[in-house]
C-alpha cells in the first residue's frame, strides 16, 4: 500500500470520526425548551429567528395557517398522530386528547425540532408550532414539514 493511499484512508477515517462526534455534540447541546406546551390556550411564541413557524403568530416570517377539520376532535387527533407515527423522523413526547408534542430529527445531522399541535374543539382548528432547538436559520424546513403534514392530513380526510 502506498503512502498516499494510507494517508487518504487515514483522512477519510478521521473525517468520519469527526462527523459522528459532531453529530453527537449537536444532540448534547439541544436540550428540550422549557416553554413548550399550552398556556392560556396558546402555544409558545416563536423566537425572533426564522427557524420557527406557528399558527398563532401573524407576522409573515413565522405565521402559517392552522389546519381545519370537520367531525370529532378525537378523529383529527388520531389522524395527526398516525401521520407522525408513520414517519421515522418523529418521536412522540407528549400525547393528550388536545395536545401532541413530537421531536423531529433531521436525517444527516440529527438536528432536533419541536413540533406541537393544539386541537381547538370549539373552532375545529389544529393549531401548530414547529421550531428548531439549535441555530438561527432552517432553510424553510419547519414550514415545509408542517405543509407536508397538512397535505397528509387533508389527504386522509
């Protein structure tokens, strides 16, 4: 084996080891926020950073429309839960009749986003919030995720 080939192998192994260490570190510096859940009928507000969307915020950067549903809240809840459970990126953290909190992890770096749903039985709306735990931008990942969930929910109705 030539010296160049040995060097290339060592560099590749070192790069691979560094990738896994950095991926592990991302998870270690991403503790669950303390402001999750429903307080006074509302989900937590989004931070100023663009890596969050919420149906309970009206600004253009963060705002997104809630999901409407007909019929029983329990059926809408079951449909959202089934969508989340069918996708391996999601881990259900909290599941009550009117609230779901799940963690969504990105494929490569395993960044954690918190995804929350609040079921408004009176208005027949599913309010939601999706926010990154780490970083500033998300290249629209939270908005895209929630629109994908909306489409799946509408397709199941």
